[in-house]
C-alpha cells in the first residue's frame, strides 16, 4: 500500500512539473462529465463465508433498482492531460440460504487519477470539429468495497447482520479512442485494466459512448459500460470475496470550459 501512495505522490509532482511550463494564454481545456449507470450483475459475492450466486440480466435491473453515479474531470494542455474520476455504486440482492431469507449488499466506491498522452490527434474534436484521437493513460485506481449480509429466519424471529470491507490501490493502464465523423457527433471508446499485484484483485473497465453536441461546450451521451471486479481477501476473522461482472446503459452530459 505504501509503495502505491509514494508512486501516487510522484505522479502528482510529475503532473505539476509538466503543466508548470505552460505559458499564460496557453490553450488549456477542461471538462467535467457527470453520468449515471443502470446496472445488471452476474457473479458471486461472499461475506463472512456466506455466498450468493447473483445473476440479474440487464432486462431485470428495475427489480434491483441499482443505479451508479460517476463524475469525471479532465484537464488538457496540448496532448498531455490529467484525468480524475469518482464513482459510487450500491447493489443489493435477495435470496434464500437454507431456510433463512438473506439480503446480500455490496457498496463500491472507486477513485481514479491518471496521466494521459495523445499519440494521434487530427482535427479539433474538443472544438466540435471532425477528427480522430487516440490516447494512452496510466495511473491508479482506489477501490473500497463494503459487503453486508442480513439474515432473517422466519417464525423464530432471529435477525443477524454482518459487514466486512476492503480497500485496495492498484496501478491502472488503458487507452481511449475518440472519432468525430461530423462537427456535432462523437464516438468514444475507453478501456483500462488495473491489478498487477500479488493479491487476487483485478478490475477491468470498458465503455462505449455516442455523444451529440447540444451547444459549443455541452455534449449529451448514451453508451454501454462493463466492469469486471475480482477480489479475494482472507484473514483470521473476516472474509470478503467478490467475482462479478457489472454491465448496463450509461448516460450523462459533458461540460467543456
């Protein structure tokens, strides 16, 4: 954990050095993008040894009422950028283990900080002009997972509540492609993978968006997002294991300034 914190500090210092060379009047560009994500889920979640095989297709997401939120901020100078994001997702699933009614919950909080570099940049997509961009990203993901288990045994009025949580920080690398065939339309594909640690924790993200410019500095988009989370940690008391795939429709707006 400490080594990741040290590298994160180095990343921040490197970012400040990169942008400190920018002269007054330079072409800085910023954007903030809030979005929501309606989620279908498939996989296994285990809390304190009690596990549930969860399979809720996207067509049944309204039965779960699980919607995640995310906010992303970007700052670009020429072909170099800083990307930061924060997301939250709360999932719940009702099942039956033996004769007990069981509700299994999982709250996920995700933070990202990354440097980005465009290796291809044709046109002026940020200025609503046709073009093509390809950028690589490298940084860190922080993930907090809170698992909960509520067990109710009918007829004998027994209610039991358990909780277990885990935090981890992983290096993450990815790519983003943006295609603007017309001045008002964009197609955006992003992907990244984090992990590369001795523990079994890996996160894979993919998202595709179709965006339309409502104004010179405002886009609205709809897309598809998938996230694969694999995490397992065992000690003498608490056990939390997550092996799930989340997928569903994302939608939001992007504001540039």
